[in-house]
C-alpha cells in the first residue's frame, strides 16, 4: 500500500526507484507476474485467484504513468531507510483510526 500511495502523490510523469523488502511486490512487478495475472483474469498458475487484485490494479495503473524500477532490499538488515519505513508502518498499524481495506476478504 505504501508504494501505491507514494506513486499516487506524484503529479507528473517521474522516474522512480522503489526500494522494498517485499519480494512479492518486487517480483510481482519486475518478473511480470502481475501483468500475467491480469491477462489471465487475475488467475495465477494452477488457476488460483491472485490475492489483492484491487491493489495490483491500482499499482499497475500507476506504473503505466511513470518510469518505475523496483529493487529488493533485505528487511531488518540495517538498511537505514527500510528500517525507518518499518518503524513507521508498525507505529501506524498499532495506532488508531486505521482505514478499512474494503477490497480485503477473509478466507
């Protein structure tokens, strides 16, 4: 979600490098998985429905507007900016007033 919100803030076409400790995010884009899932009506290999389709759709739409490069960094490994992002995300998740993820469904 942080990647989506950050890209949504951009008001004009930009070249952006996204650093993330999420292999799912980085590989989902860099290896073309999300585009393939979308082409296959959001089905992954084996016919399993992809998760977070609403978020992948938003992200793919934003990636089309910008020149975005995704780089993976190992989490909790001393990467200063990644450690700070983790701290902020934890504080936010433990805080009050969280928005409901209307696209999320519990299995």
